[in-house]
């Protein structure tokens, strides 16, 4: 009598679905970083050729172009919110300060979405109009919350060592750079500053992806 051993089958379809779900936040951050980096550099390059006043909220864009760019910025910022939520829940910064920092970063990113949404109806407003002040205030407070939150969470992630190698530095580097670039937005160094900002966000997205893949590599048969 011949017996045959039955090898257990691996549920590959659910595994692929779970893997895609895990990798999605990092990929969304990378897409958003590419959009924002390219868009900011194009905007900075167009400033000298813009026909509208620098005292208009949407400068250097106007009309339908201003609305389109605001929609693109808002959409990319929503992707960043999703990615930051994933980072806050990743366990990379397991301390109380780290968790609070993650929530602050998400709150700041949400304020960016609000600011871009308001700019859709206020693109032609003067900078001293109340709605423009509200938009700029959302951007300012959002930047501070995100920067402070990422510094808190980044410092906690660096100490905890849950993420390894270069990945553990990415949230802290991003938070510090957001603070550094605040005054640079009023100087000719803006394109370079935004380019480095986009690269820092791209690195955070890549870190999320690599950390999600790490367990798969450890469990894979040799």
C-alpha cells in the first residue's frame, strides 16, 4: 500500500491581498512626494512669468489653473494623511510621546487638506482678505503641527529601534527639515528646499514599504 504525503497549500491570494494593503500607505506617500516636489518646482519656475499680482492668494496661478493646482495639491495631501496614519499606527514610535507625535503629524496634514479646500473658493482673494488669512493660518499651523509631531515621533522611533538601519531616521529627518524650510520659502532657495522636502517624504514612504516587507523576507523559506 502506497501512501502519499499531502503538502499543505499556501493561501497565496490572501497573502498577496494583505501585502498590497500593507504596502499601499508607503506607495501613496511616494506618489504624493513626487507630485508635490514636481509641482512646487514648476510653480517656483513660473513665478517670474506670472501675469497676476503677488498679493493674490493663488499667485502665481490664476483662474482654472489655480483651481486645478489646488485640487492636485489637496489630493496629494490626502495621500500623505493616509501614509502618516499608517506611520502613526506602525509601532515604530511605541512610547507615549511617539504616539502623541504621530497624531499631531496627522492633524497637521489634515489642516493642509482644509487649507487647499478653502483655496478652491478663495483663489482670487487678496492676501489680506479674511478667507486668505484663514487659508494661510491653516498652512502655518499645519506645518508646525506636522513638524513638531514628526520630531516627537521620530525621536521616539530612533530611541526605540523598532525600525532598523536608515529607516529609523526618516521621520525625524523629515520633521527637522520641515522646520528648517519654513524661512526658506521666502527666499530663492525655495525650489531646492521643496525638492529636499519631497525627497524626505519619499524616504519615509520607502521606509514604510521596506519595514512591511521585512517580515516577509524573514519568513520566506531559504
